């Protein structure tokens, strides 16, 4: 242990403080809810595109193997 190092304890947020508000973009703000909905939709579309692309690649590889 380094005796020259400062002993700075970790501090927790103030008890009962509500840091989650619209002004700071908290998790329950309309902007945060809209962002999460958009991200879910984007992931769903991206997953479908990747799945379709993988299926096309599998078909192309199968055709090459057949000859």
C-alpha cells in the first residue's frame, strides 16, 4: 500500500436525491423513452437485415458447393 497516496473514500449520491428529471435527460423523461423505443426498433430492423443477408449468403455458398 502506498502511504503517500491520498485516502479519498468513495461517496454515494445524496440519499433521496432525484437526479432523474427531464432537464438532465433522465430515464423517465419523454426524450429518454423515445430514444429507447427508437433503439429497440433500430435493433429489430438491423437484426432482420442481418438475418436476411446471412440467409442470402448461405444460399450462395450452397450453390457454389453444388457446383
